[in-house]
C-alpha cells in the first residue's frame, strides 16, 4: 500500500458534519460496510501536509458516495489510519471530501464507525497523524 502522511491539529468543526453524516449514513454504510458515527473529526493540517492534499484529491478515491438527495453532492472517500502523533495506536477512519465544501485544503474531515475523539482520547489542540491510503 502507498500512503500519504498528513499531520495536523484537532479543531472544532462548524457543526455541519453531524447533519450530513446522518443524511449520507445509509450510503456510507452501503459503500463502506459500517454505519458511521454521526459527526466528523476535523483536523487542521500543517502547511507541509496541506501541500500534499492535491495529490490525495487527484488520486482514485476508495469510494464515491452518490448524493442521497438531488440538491446534495457526491462525497469522495479515502481510507486512512489516524492516531495521536508518535503513537503506535491508530484506528481506521475515512477522509471525506464533498465535491462542494466550505473547507480549504487545510481542513480534513474524518468519519469512522466510532467516535474518533473518544476512541483516541483526543481534545481540540491535540496533534494527529493521518496515513491516507492511495
């Protein structure tokens, strides 16, 4: 497997992730094989990692989630492994990127079957590594 390593800090989202994860929940479950936890983990990437985002976005996604409603957009998904910086403990999570988003390349949103914050003991300001599978 080929990975792109991203590094960033956990930040508070704008509160929209929960709503959209719930709307897309069935489609995520069909494509990924699990019901996602309702919400996303938002990570603000450091500058070096932000510069790697075009490589990820231009690669073949793990899945493309078709919009469950006409006014919504497709969501691109890349499998990844996320954990605290310098920790050997990482969990499977998925980078999600809607075709249309308010976020710049510096913000990555992740979903998982579990609450990522609780599972990894994360709080805003914690640094994480994300190994994105290409």
